[in-house]
């Protein structure tokens, strides 16, 4: 069985990515990052999603991006609410965490090298997303090139790391349909950037709005409770 | 003044790199990473080195690479001792921490983006080093390319990140001479992978051996105490 590392946030995209990796018969090593995010509840959801797919191992690794700041997700800044679709997709929002995917992929690369995995699954997509630079295909290819020079693989020439991004050209609705087909329990997932302490989604942040729109377009009922 | 981020470990190379950045008139933001290294004492030394150069800010950021393991520096494995020069420079040793420089540079990139710095200084060198893949110039260039796609810079086209590696082709002796010229207090630095609790260097790990050889070849007295 092919060992793969899957970055798992607890949201829809990474849960569907995990389901796709399982459908391909991979041995699943799920990795979640506790980076000081305000929606830290997502880690517990990631644990539940990982368990629901019977992963070989789920590890949560801490990195203190709150000590770096610069984002509404890691510093004392307001999470924007009630933005229009046009506002959401124009420019880079304050919820962008500087170099987050690079930090996450670097940690995933470290674990992949230790366990002997050659593939890292990442649930980024360029449609219906929030304008983050580190979700674009050209970024993913550049990370891959770098990864192959960064590690034993680059010196010994035995392995070649691949970043597998199965959702990259899918819409949110398409992702939800695919996830539903593959048995993702969306009731376990948490997309909200600003949930209540009990884990109830705000329903008004960019991430909630993209999720609601996705379920609506997919014609599937969202099992999650919203405060608004 | 040009803002720069310097990765500072508490060893000779990064201290000399910091001195070079200062000599170029940069505004210094020093960054040390608490990654669960067995020689965690180096962080206190990094603090002292940063203070001795009057940096604008020194931040220590935690990332739990002990949760990843796979290295004699982050797992319960023996640090090799008394290896010959030939053994040290052949192959990748067990002290290699998988993807460590990628994790460090990713965190540095995050901070650089937040504070508006375009340059990250990193004290890697390809001579008199330990055979780590993530110290090679081709790796550094690939990280740079990736960094420029990973961040706002890549989307907005305003900045271009550079990884500055002033020591990359220097010998350890050359680094020590340059550091001495620039006023580095080598008595503050700690190179040892396996120091005593009091911070006394073992004198027998690869890092101690490379350091001793460097001071000897530079004709400078090493102010540090060794157990052996």
C-alpha cells in the first residue's frame, strides 16, 4: 500500500481530499496543524474526520503562528462578515495567514520523509476560494521542485515527492458532491473561521458563505448548524 | 533602513551571518526556532548573540519537530561521536532533521511577509558542513522561487523575496575569521549537538569536531569549554 500524508484541517476540502486518497487505496497518514488558529475547534473535527476514515495515523503538530501574527486568524483582528461574492474573490483578505501553506507543507514534507511517503495530499482549489496566493497551481509545482532538493531524495535520487491536489480545479459544489459520493460525513466538518465556543458556525464569514453557496449549488443539505 | 530576517541558531555560522547583515546596515529581525532540539540551550545563546548585536527584535517561535522525529536531534537516538573528517562529510548523518531548513525558512518567510522584509539571511555553507541536502545552493534558489509564488508578493508583484546566504562557499575557518573581524563574541555561541545541562560542549559530535577544526585552521583560540 502506498503511504501518503494528507493535510487535514477539519473542513470540507481536506475531508474530501482524504476520501479521495482512501478511494485510491492509499495508506493514510493524516496531519493537522495546531498553529494558534482562532477556530482551533477544527482540530477536534479533524480528529473525528480522520477516525471516520480509519486512517493509519493522525498526528497534530503545533507551530506557533500566533507568535508571527499578521492575519485575522492568528491575531486580534476582526474576521470580515457578510461580504459579497465579488468582495470575497477580489484580492487577498485579512484571513490570509502569511506563508501558511508553505509552513504546513514543510511540516508534511518532514513527516513524509520520516515515514517514507512520496505523496502529500493537499485540498487546495482555485475556484470558489478566498484568493490566497498559496493555493495556486504554479505555487504547488514550485513547492514540489523545492521539496525534491530539500531532502534525502534530492541527494540520493531515490524518491520523488509529489504534492497531489485533486480538488485544484473543482468548484465548491463539485467538491461537496464528490465528498458525498465518497462517504464524507459533512456533519463532522467545520469550515467557520469564527465559531462559537460550542462549535456553531457563524454563517457570515467568507468560509461559511462559500460553504453555504457550495451546498446550495450542489443541491445537498448542509448538516451543520449556523448561528446566522 | 532595509529590514531583514536572520535565522539565528546560537551557533557560529548564524552569529557570523547576523554580523554580516549588521555590517551591511540592515535593520535586524532575528528569528530562532524552538523545534524540540536536544541542544535547546542554543536558544538562550541565540538570545545573547542577538542582544550583543542590538537587534531590533528577536523572536523565538515554537514548532514541534519532536512530534515528527526521524533525527538524532529530535528523537531518542544517539548523537554520533568521534567520527573522522571523512565519515563526517560522507553521506547524510542521523543528525539530519528532515526538511528542517524548509520548516525554518517557511516560518521566516511568514514573519518577513508580516513585517515587510524582503530578505532572509541564512547561515548555510557547503564546505565544512555535515552533508545536509537543505544547505545546497540549488535548494536555496528553489526555495526563493517558491517563496515568490507563496505570498502576496507573487500575486501583487510588489516585492521579491531573496534568501541571502553569505557563507555558502566559505570554509568554517573562513567563517570564524570573518566573524572575528566583525566582532562576534564566539564565547556566547554553542555549536554542540549534545551539551551538558550546564552548556558545556561535548567536543566529540560532528558539530564540535567541525568547530574545533575551524578554529584551529583559523589560528584563533576557541573561547568555548569542552568536556573532551
